[in-house]
């Protein structure tokens, strides 16, 4: 039995929507739209599938106060982002080439 991880990298987007409070939430800042953008972008670059990359949504990752957040495992690298350009940089630099995007790192 192999002990290799099923995915080389796993990108989780916090897609929590918090209503009725002053506390911020990632989905209130467009997280689902950015996840929906990242998934086909990863496929377009042929990065998706077993042994490669998976993009998922997550419930609250408890870092919503730092802006919309995402995390890449297995290294546990946390990112924030503003727009598709930032998502492209995370996908192309980190997921494709294994280079951490320091300017977006939390």
C-alpha cells in the first residue's frame, strides 16, 4: 500500500458567510467566486487530478479578519487575495511551480 499523498497540493478557500455580525467573512469578500475561478484555471493548466492539485472550498478557517483567505497543504501556506490576478499568481507560482507567493502570504 502506497503512503504517497493522493494530491501533491490541496488549495482550500475559506467560503464562510457570516451574517448578522460585524465580524468579517471570506465569502462576503468574494471567496466563492475566486474558488470558482481557480478550479477551471487549475484544470486548464493540467494541474488537476490524482497526484496533482485539488481545489476545494472549506468552512470557516478562522482567519477571516485577515481578508479572504486560502491555504495550500501539505505545507500549510496561508494566502489572502483581492482579485483574479492574485489567484493566477497563486495557481501559477505555488501550485504549478512550487514557489510561495510572499506578497500574498498571511
